[in-house]
């Protein structure tokens, strides 16, 4: 069963780009919907809500502590999300597929890309944390990846962010890494970097 509660908006044209939006812990399918409309006008938007509750906060997979992932549940979530994305793409074939995720949403998106690199043409990972060594994924070669992060992020340490960027580079992806001077919050220059990435 690959269904999630989700919000969707059709694109301006039949083959419009598809933009999948993945919220952070405690967010929902509405968290980045308006941002998606602004960043990629005319795109088809698809925003699933995480199916795991952590003290009432929606997430895409379980964790046993801050930065400690339930790897079995992550594997479950990746398989389920892959099915969900495939189902949405089968409804209407887009000209390109973009994924945008923040924090926990960035982590499910990155984990999905490790296992199913063919699903997305471009990835926007805002403040991701991947505290494990992903397997090589040759299918990432030629994909575009933007990682945005705060230099003083207490949740996603800068060395871990750099390690993830280096991983994507080794796979042959075209990687852009944008830092801001703050922590885990989203900043205006970060949003500007996302807009530039989407327009390039």
C-alpha cells in the first residue's frame, strides 16, 4: 500500500514539471505548498504527509533519538514512498521531476534517491542529515542536487552536510552546496538559492 494523505495541484500544462514537496518534522502537506507555487509556477505540485507520529508530530520514518534513525522503518518508508511517487507519475508524465524536502523531508528524499535515483531529475535538500554511509548509486550521475544548510545547525552538523555533498559528487551528480550563517532555520538567501537552482 503506497498511499499517503497528500495535497496536489495540477500543472498548467499536461507535461508540466512535477514538484514533490516533503515537509519537516511536525509539518504537513501544506508546509511548502505555497512556496512550491511561487518557486516553480505552472508546475504540478504533490505534497504527501508523513505517516509516522512522533508525539503528535508527523514524520516520514521513525527515529530512536535525535539523529538516530530506525533503519528498518526508514527502509519501509523508502519503499512505500517510491511506490507513491511512481503512482503519481503514472497519472501524468511530466517533463521533469523535482523533489524538495526540509529536515526530515530532506532525509526521506535523499534516502529515496539513494535507492531509486531514476525517480527524480533534481533534488533540493534543505538541512538534511544522513548519519549513515549510503551505498553507491550510479544512477545519480548527471542528476542536479542542491543542498542548503546552516553553518551552526545543531541538528545537522556541517561536517555531515559536507559528507553528503561529497557523496553525491562521487556518484557523478551536479552538486551545489549553499551555506548560511545560521542554524536549522530557513533563511531568505537560502530561498533565493533554491529559486536560482530551479531557474538554471
